[in-house]
């Protein structure tokens, strides 16, 4: 039978095109999305056949919804062979934080805490799978890393000592480090947490489970709806800038193929790795394992992030 992958945020952009590429490779796709009608239309628009996918509703802005999703997935009786944590929100113009039903800041909840909970819960399902090459993949981004050109634009992520997580991450706290709310920093810090989560999953569970845990930066997919909450002028200029100046631009289709390769192709079976595509200035850049930012490779911070996140999502 076909191997099964859960993809969060498969209704648009990178997630949708990853679903398409994985379906083309012979995978069965569980699309974990908040809007079923939108997701059906999206699947049809890229030509994923109805036999190759199902949709299970989830709102990653709510931890209760994540737990309900896992129960609904288990009720299907499907084996789980791969998990792709892709969904994210980016809301650069917010003046005040939005909150999850639990009271946590919404960008960190959607992008990190929900995926952290999902990975932990679904790890049990993946342990039961007999598929010989099981993988968990979490999307990263270049902007997590101030050591790279694409990550130099302020504000830069700063998890501090995770004081905000430690204090419960609810009103009046909105940032992981407990400092003033900055929506762009919230996005970048959620992506640092995504990478820390992947590295900690690798450190804790790779040897005992044989599962491959990886993250990646698929390139700048400048025309996905991720930027829909930015100024209209930004949305017009950003793709042009990426195409002509940084030359980091990739199409949604190519980004999906890269992500699908990291989920399924034999050459990406390297647990703990963060993949990037080289020579962004040239065409057909080859993939390579890239060093992540100092914050994202700090093992002590990863451990602390893990323990505090586990408390926030009530795993402990
Ligand atoms: P999109 O905005 O196109 O897609 C985001 C997806 O996440 C959508 O399917 C969206 O659903 C879903 N989503 C958002 N909030 C929720 C929620 N509360 N519950 C369930 N699903 C939700 O963005 P991209 O495709 O560009 O981004 C995908 C990933 O790629 C992200 O992790 C991003 O950080 C990463 N990335 C993107 C880059 C880029 O240049 N675009 C570069 C590097 C990394 P809905 O359709 O309902 O809104």
C-alpha cells in the first residue's frame, strides 16, 4: 500500500505543492487544514486526484484542536509514515498580539507550539509504522539566521533565556523572551523554535526509533500567500527583488518538489540535518546540509525550549 504523510497547511503555497509532489511520488496525503472547502479546491487546482488524499480539519491556532485532529487521524486507522510540519502565519503589521483560545500569542502558537504538540503526539503513531524510512520534517527559513544575508534585516530573533515561556506565555506576555511585542520577531523566533524542535527530536528519538528528523529552507517562495498580511507595495516588489537582486526566488512548484524530496528521497535520509539549496545566485543549485544560526544550534537552549514548551502544551 501507499505510504501516508500528514501535511499541515496543505491548502496553499509550499504545503500545497509539496502535497502535489508527494502524490506524484506515490504517497497518500492527509491534508491537515483549517478550511476544508478551500483545501478541496486547492487540491483540484494542482491536479491531486481524489484517491490520493483526504482532508482532516485542524486549527493550529488552538491546542485543543490539535489534540482533536490527532484523535480524528487515529480513527481513520491509517498508518503514519511521515509528518510534514509546514503551516505558518506571518503577520508583520500587527500592532497588538492575537491570542489562541489558551491565551498564548498566536504566531508562536500556530507555527511552533501546535507543531511541537503534534510531533510529540504523532511520534507514537510513527513508532508503530513498519515503513522502512519514516521521517518528520519541519519547515525552517533563512530569516531565522542572522549569519546569512537573508537573515540580517532587523528585527533579529532573540529567544533570550525563554523568560516569557517560563512565565506561562499569557497576557501580558507575548514574546518568548518576555519582551515587547514585535510581530516580525515573533515569526522569526517561531522558526528558530521549529529548528530547535527538530534538533531536539533528533537528539532524543533518532537512535531509539530510527526516524529521520530534518528541517529545510526551500528558497524564497516570494509569491505565496504568506505575505498577504504585508503592505500591498511590499507584495508587488518582494518577488521582483528576490528574482532580480538576491536571485533567491523559487517557484511554488519547485519549493514543493524540494520539500517532497526531503520527505521521501533516499539522499535526504540524514537525521538532524537542515537542508538548503546552494549557489542561490546560480541556476540549479545543489542541496547541502547547512549550519543553522547560533541560537538554533544551542543544545542547552533546545533542551530548555523543549521542557518549557512541553509544559505550555500540557504534555507534562
Ligand atoms: P502560505 O501562507 O501560502 O501557506 C500557509 C499554510 O498554513 C496555509 O495552508 C494556511 O492555511 C496554513 N495555516 C495558517 N494558519 C493555520 C491554522 N491556524 N490552522 C491550520 N492551518 C493554518 O505560506 P507558505 O507556503 O509560503 O509557507 C509555508 C511554510 O514555508 C511556512 O512554514 C513558512 O515559514 C515556510 N517558508 C516560506 C518561505 C517563503 O518564501 N514563502 C520561505 C521559507 C520558509 P489557509 O490556507 O487556511 O490560510
